C-alpha cells in the first residue's frame, strides 16, 4: 500500500501495476470463499483493505472497460457497504474512502460508481446512520467526488436540522471550493458551478448557519462556505421593494453578524466571519458591492471588526487581523482603521493592517 501512494514513474512500478488485474481476480475469489458457508480463512477486514488498495491502484492506470473484474469488485464493495454501514462503521469508513479514491481517478470510474447506485447508498447512510459523524463525513466526500456541489446541497436541504450532516456538508463544500486547501481530500475536479444556483445556495447556507448558531465549530465552517460562495454570485442591485435582508447576500451578512456576535471569543469564528465579510464586499474597480456595503453599515460591522482586533491580536491570527482591518477600512473608512491600528500599539495588528 505504501508503494501505491508514491508516483509510479519507473518501468518496474508499471510492470507491477500490470499484475493488479490478476491480483484483484484472486482477491475476489477469496472473498467468494469467505462469503460462503465454510470459509477457509476469516480475515474480512484485511481482505477488504486489500481489495480497496488494489482497486485504487488500478484506477490510476486503466479505464474501467479494460478491467472487467473491476466492476465486480466495485459492486461487491457497495454490497458490503449496505451491510457494514449499520454493523461495522470502521469497516464501512474503509470502504467509502477506498471507493472515493477510485472516484477521484477519472470520469469513467465516477460514471461506473454512479451507475452502480453509489449516490443513492451514500444518501441512505447519511439520512439513517446516527452517532457516526466520521462515516457521514466520508459519505459526503465520496458522493461529492462523483457528483459535486449539487448533490451536497440537495442533502443539506433535506437534513439541515442534523448537525452532523450540516458539518459534513460544510466541510465537503470547503474541500471542493477552497483553492487554498491542499491534501488528499481536496475535490478540485468538482469545482465547476454547472447544475446549481449559487445565490440560492448562499441563502440556504445562511439560513442553516442561523439554525445552528450555538455550535461554534459549525458556525466557523458555515461562514467559510459563505465566503467561498460570495465571489461566485453575480453582483446585482437589490430591488427597491425588497428588504435587503431577504436578498441572498443580505441573508449572508445577517447570518455572519449573528454568528460573530454570539461567538465573539472564538478565534475560528472571528477568522471565518471576517473572511466572509471581505469576500462579500466584492471590490471591483475600487468599489464594493453597494447592496452589501449598505447592509454591512446597517448591521454595524465596524463594532464586530474592532472587537476581533481587540480579542485576537496575536501572531497566530495574522490572517484574521488582515481581513478585519480590510473590512473596517472598507466599511468605516481609512481614518477609523488607522485609529484602531494606533490604539492596538506595536504588534501584529499594525503589521497586518499596513499589509
């Protein structure tokens, strides 16, 4: 398995990979024996891990049509998942992660998983497995690797009162949309915006954030999602007969303010709320989005940013401080921001503000 995670750029590695179809065939034969009435060996967990690892290796080098037994392996893993998700969650997590790694490899693998009912099974797990947030999060990530943001939003709409589902949805949206996130969980291939109304998603997340306002971790992640989505919403004027707070961006501003005030001593919430405020301002040719600007003034964001500068003036929070000074200067003017920097004294607030 360790060798599989390294780049196979040598001819010897490629030759080893060519043996994998035969290895997978042997593993499937062993699985058939193990599923029978009198298995010769009993090592289901290790066998499942081996099948997942070989499938992941094959997915990196060959298309689904070239490996006929691969379909059998995928169907077998999905059948096992239907049982293990409610019986052995550790084993279920292993299967979901393995299938997710396969989905990341190519469009053909994703289409195969879709045709085998993977999305429906993931939705079933999410809606009915209680007390296992890690499995729910893995299931979201797996399904999003196949279907992207629209599927995540659909599940969020149907399960918005369940905090574990909301948390998993927020984390998955971040994995998809945040270009600064790195690592093996990133879903950059799913960043295309086709198939979902960004403004509607922004409004939905704002509403969900307010529903779960007591959970600081959830609030921070929700604000992060709002900040990621805000630049994707077309700038437009709010109709004169419409309350600005009912406009998607206005809903986002209100939600972030509620969160920032309730959790004013949480560094994570302050960081993500200031980031979201900055994203919502949407400066173009030196001017902020006028509707958002007016809403930020009405909600007294000046007080929120000043509080953040006072509470988190440390070297560990330079990103938070930079965003807070930026928003303060944009909303209340350079003079107000300079005064706040002066009052903070020598230290990270001034350095971040100057930047």
